[in-house]
């Protein structure tokens, strides 16, 4: 079977919106607060850690001809602002995401949440509190509840993530100064080799003044079961 060519091109213009004390970048295939197209739900794509809306570059074109697609760069990631005063824990990410959705998507508009990795926890959390607006959920490589480290044993990642969440002189050095999560863990978790161009957007998270990755690592295996309340799976016709 021939290999499918995966383009590294990013065929979108990033928009920016004021969210609390920062600006967040996002893809929007129909950028207007008054968008309505046959009352179809807006597709909201939430990326994982440590990626950006670039993750969805080859997915959105398959959907955007049917309905509006929105894909933010989470606060502190991608082209969104990096705020040195944030700890980038789950609750802060959830706060900025709440405000982003409130500003960009009309309150009477339903959504389909397309979630990956870290974005799944944020998406489930939003959906749990806004169930009346959720028309569907699609998620992959989601972050499950982690009451212990054992769940990571299967992938042989326990010692790595324990080091990330260890003392600042260890975790911060690995995540911020050496950029291990971006340069080693990210490409190591993909079944094909990432091109140099594909790695470029992820380097945006490299600023030493930006502890977003470190803050998120400290969320893992520490009470996230409270955020990932199971939801009844829904489906959207045609998916």
C-alpha cells in the first residue's frame, strides 16, 4: 500500500483575539461572530501538548466546505501570547479557553469538539459544563484520568514524565532549557519522521520565560480525574 503524502503546508491565516490579559491566535474558516450556515455546529479543534493549530492543517480542509472550523492555539502555545506570570495549570488553560470560545463563537451556536491529547481534558471539561451546546465529540489520544503512574507504564514513559514533574532544577531544565518534550518526546511519538519544516511551529513554545509545558506536566497524574468526568458519547450524522 502506497504511503499517503502528508503536507507540511499551513494553508491558513492566523487570526488574533483579545482574551483576558492576552491575545490568542486561531484558525477560523469563516471569521465572523454572526456566522450561521444552515444552523450547522461549529467544529472546534483543540490541539495537544506541545503542539498548536498546525496539528489540524490537513484535517480542517476536509470539513471546512461544510461548516465553520475554529482551531485556537492554546494560551502560551503556538502563536498565542506567552505570559510569564501564568503557571499554565489546567484551571488557567480552561479559563482562557472559556473566554476564547465565548468571544469567537455565538452563545446560541452548537459545537462539535475535535480533541487531541491535552486538548481532550480541556474539551471534556468545557463540554461537561456546556452540554446543551455540544452536538458531538471526536477525540484521539485523549488524556484519561491518572490516579497513579501505572497508566504510563505501558508506554515505558513513567520515568520520563516523573523527571518532568520532578524538582525544578530537573523538570525545568529538561522542559524549558533543553526543550526535551518538543525535540525528543514529540517526534518520538509519531509513526513517521517529522520534517524540519513540521518541527518549526513547535519551537514557538521554547521561550525560557514560558513555563507552559512544565505547568501542564505538573497536571499529569495529579487529580485530573476530577476534570475528565465521563460523558455519554454522541455522534454527528455523516461522521
